[in-house]
C-alpha cells in the first residue's frame, strides 16, 4: 500500500466488473483491478479491496435473512438499533446521517470515523432492508485520508449497487397487498 502522504491525484478506473450474488439477491459494479473475496466470520457476502496489502480499505456487502418482512413503519425501531450498534465503536464520530424509505424498503445511512488498531478509520454504511433481507453495504478507508482518496470509486460501487426486481415487487404495498396477494 502506498502511504497516504505518497498519494497524488485521484485513483483511475482501468476497467469495471460486475459482482452478482450467487443467490441473485444483489449485484454491484466495482473497479476490475480490485481483489475480491468472501467475507470472514461466517458472514454471507463479499468484500472487494483496491490494494491487497490494505485489508482495512474496502467495499463490502453482507446479507442477513431476518426471517420476517420489514415494513416502512419499522423505521424508528431499525434506526434505534442501528444507531446503538454504531455507538459501540470506539471514539465514533457520526459525520452524516440519513434515513429513507421507498415503499417498504428502508435504508439507514451513516458516515462516521472510529478508532481501530491504533488508526482512525472512516466508513460510509447503509443498512438496507428489503422484504426479509438486510443488506449491510459499506465502504471504508483504513485512514481518513485513504477514505478520501478512494471515495470516487467507493461512491461508484454504492451507485452501482442493485436489488433484483423481485425484491422491489415484494416491497411494493400495492403489489404485495393487492387482491391477488390475499388468495
């Protein structure tokens, strides 16, 4: 990894590739030169890194089956739990916070710094709930400077993150509660 002081300019895209979840639950595009691997700790998902020797700078998606469908009305409860979790990080400072719903899709978004292994890290994270699925989508820099350097590519990954049409339909109240849905 080049040190933050050695960085000049911005990273350059040399190609784009698409990661599609093998179960079809999501997909996103990322720079083709990034290293891809499964998540550790028995988490279901994927992580991509711009540099093989910097394991703390990454874009990652973790998926959890909640076992129950989330509704837009659950926003307050989800927000409280999400914020409690973020607050557990050492020296956390939340820089930006946003919560949105679209039909019954709930997205909680936070950007924050925190301490880990003697470094101040910066992370942007979504907790996105659609039907019974929770997607935790995160871009992190190993330092605040690395976050800023890789931010254009991290933002690209967020922008290119997609849910399948079936989840959009499953969260649409007009579709899921219409006459055909009841019997």
